[in-house]
C-alpha cells in the first residue's frame, strides 16, 4: 500500500496563480473514500482541459488531481458493492473538481460513485468513450425518451468532430438516424462520413444570430456547443422535435426566444453527466457496449501516455483534438 505512483497536481499560490506539476504520491496522500482503484485508463475531456489550464473554474478545491473519469480495477474495498479485482468505471461526481481525480496511478473514491465495466469492454475502450461518449449516449437516450425515432426525421449533431459529437454521430447512425454533422473543420468531412454522417454542414451556418424561427430542417439535435448555435438549432427544429443540450464549446449563453417552444412544441432536454443517477449510468454504459461500433470507436480514439496529458489539455481547448483521446495508464 505504500507503493508510490505518479499524479498530476494543479495548485494555486496566494495570488491565485495556477500551476501544474507531477508528484509522487502514496495511497495515504489520497482523499477519503471506501474503495481504492488502480487506474487502468483515463482520458482528456474538454472539462479536464479547463481544469489543467485554469481557463474556467472547474477545480474548486486546492490542490487537486484533475481527471474527471477513469476505468480500472478495484484494489481494496470497504464498500459492500465492490471487491478486489472488480473492473469499474467512474464518471463525474466532482472527481477531478473537488475530489482527487483520475490523473494518478491510483484513486480512492466513494464506491457508490462506481459502476461495473460492461462485459467484454476493456478499460481503454471505456475511456475511448469516456465522459464525452457517455454524455453522447445520455443525449441519445433523452431523444429516444422524447419520442424522436429514426423515422421522425434528420438529427443534427453540433461540434461533430469533437468527443461528444463523434460518438453521437456514430451512435445515431448505427441506430438508423439520418445524421447531419455540423463542424468547423470541413477537412474532417471524410472522418465524419466514415462515422456515419449523411450530411455535413459548416458550423458558420449556425454560429451567427438568426431568426426566432427558421425553416424546419431536423427532428432533433445533440448540441455540445451552446450559445447562438443552440438557439439556431432550436429555431430550425421541426414541430414536436427535441434537442439535447449538453455542452458550451461556443459559449454558456443561450440567446433564444420562446418561439420554438410555444409555436412548434420543441423540447429542450438538459443533459448532465456529473450527477446522473446510477441506474441511468448503467443504462447508458450498457447501451454503449451494444450500440457503439468497435471499429468506429477505434477510428475516433487516439492513444496517448500519462506524460502527454498536460499538452493534450491545452490542445483540446484550442480545438486541435479530433474525436477522443485515451490515456493507457498501464503503458
Ligand atoms: P471537444 O473539444 O472534443 O469538442 C467540442 C467541439 O465543439 C469541437 O471539436 C468543435 O467541433 C466545436 N467547437 C469548438 N469551439 C467552438 C466554437 N467556438 N463554436 C462552435 N463550435 C465549436 O469537447 P467534448 O466533446 O469533450 O465536450 C463538448 C462540450 O460538452 C464541452 O462544452 C463540454 O464541457 C461539454 N460536456 C458536458 C457534459 C455534461 O455533463 N453535460 C459532459 C461532457 C462534456 P468542430 O471542430 O467539429 O466544429
């Protein structure tokens, strides 16, 4: 138990200047929890980029080990749900924000935050999906529960070449939806078509302020961008359609009117992955293990090592990361 492992630590000085470094820790240095997990794989999400660079106040307890999600193997457990050797996944719950997170060889967490790794899924597969992919699945589930089916009409995915977007495009196309992918990277057209996008549109079409209601172009949407883009997506959603809002890559504002809601009965579905209940998490991960094509997941994911995490955190905020990044912590 006294073995040391590497951990990325973000700290703040008295002037609130943020710095990031790598430290050697032991399990005794970790925060409280009833399960110790050997971290097999993790990933770099947009939110991790914000935490490491300090660009947004993701970290709310200092110092902090960032990393909002991991998959790994239970080492020790005082929680009745888990025993040594169990394979588990963690997404969210404030891990990497207020509780020491995934960018360390080991994590000590509340066992009630964990779910089992679906049968046949490796930790690196789970983290190729990561919180971004699990959020894409939560968004698909929300559309399904709102009654949006493949026969309802096309579905727009914004931020399509990002992590949430890439997994959303793959899932929706495998489920038989006609997917319109909105991207600022038209150079990624072939990548998005390989994932199953039927049409590609330039995100510039949606990023400027538009009319309260426009031509009805889609039955629903998965939006990881927010701001004017989400307002335009809502304005162009057909009668009784639904849009899942899960991100803010363009901005946190939402300059819309009530017109789509009261004149077209459009529903805006809020997606929160961090505090989602365990039953919904299990449903999402179970569906991911069935509905996400393995070959497509491989084409979405790029593998990096622990030493590349900090640079990748900067890259993801600059829009330089395509798809998903998986960190194999055993390499
Ligand atoms: P990525 O950085 O991988 O993807 C975001 C994509 O958004 C980019 O690839 C880009 O796609 C597009 N984009 C970036 N900047 C802009 C801009 N200024 N205007 C329009 N589009 C832009 O991030 P993730 O996929 O990991 O996360 C996406 C969003 O979802 C983030 O805001 C994140 O915080 C949020 N999120 C929310 C969760 C929740 O629980 N609700 C959970 C996980 C993520 P392209 O180049 O194709 O245009």
